[in-house]
C-alpha cells in the first residue's frame, strides 16, 4: 500500500503506523486494518489514539532521547572555567589535564562520579578537543634557533 504522504518513512514500524492511520482515515474498521497489516486490534487502537492525539508527527519515528546529563548547564560552564585555570590551580602536579584528573575534579567539585572513559565525550560536547602538550627543552634558546635557521642552514644548503 502506498501512502499519500510526501514524507518518506524512516523504518518499517513507522511505515506500518502511517499505513494504519491512513486506512483509518479512509474509513476502514480496526479489525480490517489489523488483518491487513498483521497487527492486533489493540495495537491498531493505540496507533489511532496516538494519531488523534498528536497527528502525523506523533506517528513518526523519533530517536530515543538518551540519558540525561549528570552535570547541569551551569555546572558544565563552571567546569570549563575550572579547566581554563589549569591543572596546577587545582592541586595537580604539572599543568596537564588528563581524563582521570578531570574526573577527579568533577567528583570533588560537583559530587558527580564520571568514569575517565566518559570524560572525552563530555569534553567534545562542551567544545574541548584533545590537545597534545608541547614538549620542548627548558634550556631552549629561541634567538640561537632563529640565528641558525637564518644564517647557518642556508650556508649548509649551498654545499653539495
């Protein structure tokens, strides 16, 4: 059966609901709809009730909402502020954030326990990305490096 809706169904269950609703609109009885679509009469009754209550939108497929966030929106903003202060400002040795440290900070600050594997998706949701720390020697001399690149390297390149 082809539906008269221009909307393309997302899956077979949605298609079946739309067909049942359309058959109901055309005047078919619940028993006839149930037999045609291989449903129970109670299922057809629920589809019709759902259609009457919310129209076509109620019969369409909706992605599951998923689990609610552990941290409220203001707590997430507080977390971003705390992360911007750096790890050392919160008592960690070395100014590097790890997922374990962030989980520890969240537990101390907000009393919410996250597993360290759940921190990455949380940070991506908040707009943070994984950053690799710059590894540079403490005794690095920027002036000497610029001198070498500007003078010594061109001279070395001239020789075969």
